[in-house]
C-alpha cells in the first residue's frame, strides 16, 4: 500500500468524493487528489481536518501519510 492510499481507501469507505472531502476539510479537489497520489503532503492541520471530516482518529492518517519520511 502506498503511503497515501490509506487516505483514498478511508475516503471511499466513508462514501465521500474528493470534492466532498475537500469541501469539508477546506481544501481543493486538486489538493485531495495530490495527497492521495503522493505528489504533495498535507500540513499537519490539514491532515487533522481531513481526519475529522472522515470521522477517524487523526493518527490513522498522520501515521500513514508521514510514515515514510
């Protein structure tokens, strides 16, 4: 599993589109796509907002996103 694919998996399990997640977490569709593909990494505050939007503990995303650093 790539380091950002967990974000996509959780987003899809929760039934959100990239647009939905972006709207709730106050980021653009393009940003969500970039985070999922690994082209960009979200800031800590953005990671927390996405976790809250997905109703998961922030560590579930933060650990996965920044694990490979």
